C-alpha cells in the first residue's frame, strides 16, 4: 500500500460522496481510504461503507484526535489527510508520487487550493490570497498550511510526534513546523486541490480571513491555538 487517505468526519453526508468518488477515480490504485467518524447522526458512515471505505468510530472530538486515530491503522507509506469536502483530480496520486520520488528529502507537503462552489468572485480571490501567503511563508522557511489537505511520509509523521491532540485549531501548522525540522515541508503550486467554500459562506468573507490570520498568528507567536473557534 503506497497511499492512505484519512478523512475525519462528523455529519458530512452532504459532501463525502463526491470526495470518495474523486478518490475512486484516481489513475493510480495503490491506496486505501480510512474514514474516522466522530459520532455522525446522518448518512456519513453509510456513504463511506457504500464505497468500500474502512470506517473507524472515534467517540472523542477534535481534528488532531481523528487524524491520529486514522494514521495509527493506516498502511500507506504516504498519509494524505483531507477534509470530506475536498475533490481530487484524476491524476492527483500520480503527481504526488512523482514529487515524493524526485524529492527524497520531502517530509510533508500541502497544495494549491481552489474552490469548486464559490458564488462570488471575492471567494475565489480569498483562496488566491491564502495560497499566496502560504506559498511565501513556506518559501522563507516558515512551515504553515492551509488546512483542507496535506500529506506526510508515514515515518516522518510519527517521528515528528503526529498531531497535537490538545489543539482545536493550528494542529496542522504545529505538525508542519515539527516535520520541517526533520525533512522539508513544501507547498506544491502545481498540484491543485478543490474544496468547498462553505466556511466562507458560513462566516462571511472578512470574518473567515480574520479567523485564518488570527489563528495563524496565535500559533506563530505563542505556539497555541484559537480557543474560541469552536
């Protein structure tokens, strides 16, 4: 097994099926899919099982907890953590395989984000802004992520200590920083991941950007997380 997709869920029935279909459509087939469900009350688990996905029940809440639970049972050499609203193109795994084959010193990576359901041009612009910030920070040696999807070499993931389960936000920034001390953490501009703009729709554009900037600064300055996000 080369790749393990690990998807934390809670009531993701609206989005999960399209995510799983995009994985099932990959040109490479040496992968497994693990859905770690945290007490869903909708059809999330039924949808996951419909596509032959391994479903693990995790009674505890928190993004780091769910991802670590999936990683512990994953068999892949490369762990791909993604949200349930992410879509992958047909050649995603081929592109990722090529990156990890060529760059032996890569420990982890993130990808350019694009929204597939933006109703306003400003939402697309917001993603371009976040991509630019993340790309710049990683270029100058400050490892940060954009949250929706990231991948790590399995051995480096565990050597770095996996996700900090105390963090309710910034668990991705925190792990990226620890991974970067072992091997390189990179932003791949030429691999595009599509995600829903539902968070922008929920909070509004300005508030969403404020939350991301505030949360990231809290981590970079204090190595902490945004306590009032949830």
